[in-house]
C-alpha cells in the first residue's frame, strides 16, 4: 500500500499492485487496473518512487530475473 494525498489534503492509501498508470495533466492522475481514477497532489515522480519502494518491501523486485539481471550469484 502507498499513501497519497487528495486535492483537498486528505490522505488515503492505494494498493500499488493495482496501479496501471500514473500521469501528470498537470495534476497527477493514478489509474487502477479496475478503471478507477484518482487525482492527487503528490507529484508523479514521488508516486513512482513509492511504488518501487512498496514492490521492494514486499520483495516483488527481489527476483534477479525480474530486475533484468542475467546471472544470479
């Protein structure tokens, strides 16, 4: 889960596994695989960093083949 901030300043959490895309229009819009869209105050770069941190925390990026590494030592 990642924390994001609505335009009114309220924070909430999203399951990062369901995030399909993050866009800036200039407001940051997060689209989920379910089709739901959320407009948030957080910059797209910050959201992307939080997603990567979440993936690393749940060890989704722990497999060297997923990370693009050829040889596992």
